[in-house]
């Protein structure tokens, strides 16, 4: 393991953790009656929507997701982020 790959891994790791926390915050905020006019809430939605929207569309187009009442895209996104982090660790370290 060289220093460059370690720095790349740690940078990616922290970025993925930030995205993870933003998705979790978005899930919690969706349960609360809070206005979306708040700048912090808008930032969370701007960070997470590019990740969640394609997953949501994929789930809705699948036979399983046509009539779902719950949005499972955050769960899938967090699982994919975890998988990506594991792959990066195995490749870079």
C-alpha cells in the first residue's frame, strides 16, 4: 500500500460517508413536517437527489416497484455506497 492510494481511499471514504449521512438526514427529514424553504434542507435534497432519482426510476420501472407506496431508493443507495466503499478498499489498499 502506498501513500497515494491510501489518500485516495480515505478521501473517497469520507465523501461516501458524507453522502450516506445526507441520505439518512433526508429520510429523517421526510418524516418531519418541516418546510423545504430552509437552505440546509435544500442543500441536502440537492446533494441526494442526483443519487436517489435514478435508483427511484429504476425501481419504479421494475415489476417489483410498480405499485410500491414506500420509497426504497435510500435503502438501495446506502447499500450501493457500502458496496462501492468495500470495492475501493479492496482495490486501493
